[in-house]
């Protein structure tokens, strides 16, 4: 079975590619390497370097492709506000080109890396898939637009195309580590963004001496300790969900897929929230470093609590997270960060 992973040289895409290879599939990675890393492409996968929109016909028309996992995206929230055209073109226009290529080459399955950013500032928590989608930034708006486009394409396909959008929350951890720090060099797969915006790797940069302190944006939120609460999902659990989604589409027996428009939307999260202070304390325990922190003003558009309900993913995909311990998630990220430092 041949599967294509777009963005397969990035954090999530590379781990998904590894899982699909381990399941016995032939894997083709498509990545322009603008934010991905050539050495993150797992051994055994074939790499096609190029823009997804430009090479989709070449890749999908080269042989019998059974499905696509679409992880390629622009994903910096701040940049999306400053350069919206880059995000509407990179995320939406590119995906429409991919959808057209899927239709031309009769590819039957698509799994899309969507985002909790589609919900914006939710009214209640945990967040379910029927919560209002009101993104507060360009990035979230483009992810929602792609979800809507996918639903239109699957509905119009007459059953020829089935799709699952996985709206994930805060992805963390690393693949191929055991928390000991022995990752085997570059064999492990984890976060290494040129512009880092995620809390756990930012805190670990303090432990590594790469930054002086970590900023806490507000300590007066309506939470137990006054800091924002977020849902952290281990990247291995996330990759497993992509495999299960492809399997579900191959079977074609999911109620939500069959009875609606051929497009299933699932939230993916740990199911429990951890505050910013809890994350910092976990990093201190795991690393043994003091990790100085300072309180800064709240950031506009930051919700106080973002926690996912993954009940639909459990029911439809048979998925549940297995890496739910915060210290364990941090330990995997720390092992990877130390190996790369």
C-alpha cells in the first residue's frame, strides 16, 4: 500500500511517516523543506522535494496511491496575522490544489492535520466537535476553511473520497526516546522549529541555557493557579490516530463518515489540562534546572482554558491516548532537546 505524507520532514509529519512505515506501507514524503528537515524523513520513505500544489499530480499520478496524510502547513499564529496572504495561499490554496489532484487520480482517502485553533475562544470546556468554530487568528481561519473545503469535496465525490480531519491541541514529546537522553543521535524525531512558539520546548531552552527565562503570560486567569491551562498530546499518540483514521476510511464503516458527507472531524487531546505553572514545574523536575520564570501581561486572544473532548475519536477511531503523564511527555522532549543541543 502506498501512502503520501505531505510535510513529512516536519515534526508531526515525520512521526506519522515513521508509524505508517512500521505498519508495512510504502511511504512517499512530500516537503519543500522550508521548515522541515531532510534528516527527519524516516529511513525507508522516499522524499520528493517540492511545493505540494506543484508536485501533487506528479506524485499521485506516479502509481496507485491509496491515501494521503496532509500535514504540510504554515503554522505560526503571529506570522499569520502579519502575513495573511502567505497563510491563505500556503494552507488553503495549496490544499484545494491537492484536493483537485486527489480527484483527478482517484485517491480514495485523506487525513488532514487540522487544529484546535478553529474553535477560537470556546464557551465551555472540554471542547467537543459541535462547539462553535470562531477562530481568532488567520492561522485558525485557514484551518477551518480547509476543513470546510474537504467536506464539500467529499460530499460531491459520491463516496469516491473519504476524509478525516484531526483537530489536535498542543502536540508535545518526541518519538524514539525513552526519557533517558539516549536517542541514538538523529534517529529520534521531535520539535526543532526555527521559530519556536510552543511552551514545553521554550521552557527546555531555558534549561539548556539557550534563553534566560520563560515568560508566563498572565497569572490572573480563572484557573486553579491563575495561569492558562492547555491540553498536551504526545506526538506518538497523535501519529497512532492518523494510522487509525486511514484504517477507518479503508473500512468505510464509520457512522459519522457514512451518514454525513464522507468527512469526519475528530478532536485529539490528552483529555486533561495542565497549567503553565504545572508545565514549568514538570520541566524543573525532569531537567533538574531551576528555570527562572517571570510574569508578563496577558496576550490578546489567549483563552484561559483549552481542553479537548476526544470522545468522538475514541468511538469512531478506537483511539485513546496512552502517554498521559506530563513528566513522561516532558522527559521525551528533554531527551530529544539534549541530543540536538
